[in-house]
């Protein structure tokens, strides 16, 4: 094998290493979901799931925070949704949907910060650094 072939091999090897480390870093990217109870003096109940995981029922005390993280699935289509309810209302909504570009922008492609308040469900928008109301409670 002449030196020329050595260079080609080295180039191909370097390329494949770069490719796989880029791929691996996409798959290893950590995503967080935060659900904060901003209700006045009421417990927030949350039952969150994805296709593969059932996080169980969580009773979040006032000012409390329930959070978890996940790594995107192979197809980058991971979706978590929650059924949430309290004394005066209930709501089911997607808390992280990797296919929903608008939601991913709000979450900075990494962290979705949800907050339950008496007048509805809010999401922290990284684009303008403020919470915005996403859902009304269903009474
Ligand atoms: C919440 O409940 C506690 C204990 O019952 C009470 O002391 C407090 O004043 C309440 N706060 C609000 C904002 O209603
Ligand atoms: C932030 O952006 C959202 C969505 O574009 C908008 O509804 C909200 O009013 C904005 N908040 C502020 C404080 O600009």
C-alpha cells in the first residue's frame, strides 16, 4: 500500500469518527421537563407519559417542582404528555414534542419549563425570556 492509500484511509477514518461523534452527541443530548406548581395553596397532580415511559402520578405541593430528563429516541420523535389537575381544573397537553418546532424553539431545544397557575398553564419562552400562557384550565 503506497502512501497515497494511507492518506485516503486516514481521511476516511477521520471522517467516520467525526460523523459518529456528531451523531452520538445528538442522541446523547439531554432534554429536561420541569413542571412547577405556581397555584395558590393547592396541590397540583401530574401524570406524565411517553410512548415508552410512564412516570406515574405525582402530587406537586405549592411552589414545588417536578422534573425529569430524557435523551431523544433514535428518530428524534420523543413526545411526553401530561394529564394535570387541581381543585379547580384539569388539562392534558404535550410537555415535550421533538417534532413540534414551535415548542422546541420555546424550549431552546433542551428545556421545557411549565408552570401551573390559577388562571392557566404557562410555558417559559426562551425566545423572549418570559412565561406565556399556553392553556386555560378545563373546569
Ligand atoms: C396557604 O395556606 C396556609 C396554611 O393553611 C395559610 O397560612 C396561608 O395564608 C395560605 N396562603 C394563601 C396565599 O392563601
Ligand atoms: C413572548 O413571545 C410570545 C410568543 O411569540 C408572546 O405571546 C408573548 O407575549 C411574548 N412575551 C413578551 C413579554 O414579549
